């Protein structure tokens, strides 16, 4: 099961809703209103964030999650923008990983209980 599938099952949303719901959920808390407004005005500001959500959605294990997060961290360091790095108006890598761990953990527990039954 992918992160996207687990997310949609847990949050009871469609696959089409996954990117936006994950984006809002994993933004730094103070950045939510700013990012929603700026994202409408200039979607390119959050291109890297949307790409990491796509990568994360396809991940099936923590190794793939960590690879996506490593790419995201590299992009933020290689192309710093005062809004993203200074004011942290971007996704939180920590929130992304915690979400993935919780979703993958639920899948592992489900797999273990169904194997026993």
C-alpha cells in the first residue's frame, strides 16, 4: 500500500484530494494562511512542496520516504528563498515523516493482524 492509499483510507478522501490535504496538513503551522494565499497567486512558489508530496504519495516504505525527504531538503538548501528558508513558508520535513511513519505503522499493524487471523 502506498502512502497516498493509506492517507486516503485514513482521512476518508479521494485520491484527487490527497495532494492538497497533505499539503495543508504538513505545512509549518504559522505558514498555512500565508501559503494558501501565496499559492493561489504564484503556484510556482510551492512547486518543490507539491513534488515531494507526489513522491511521498508513491512511497511504500520508510526508505522511499527518506529518499523523497532527502531530495526535498537538498532543493531547499541548493535554491534558498527567503520565504521558504527564512520564514519557513513551506512543508515541514518533520511533519511529512511523522505522517508517513504513522500511516505505514497502521498498515504494518493491519498486515500483522490479518496474517494472524
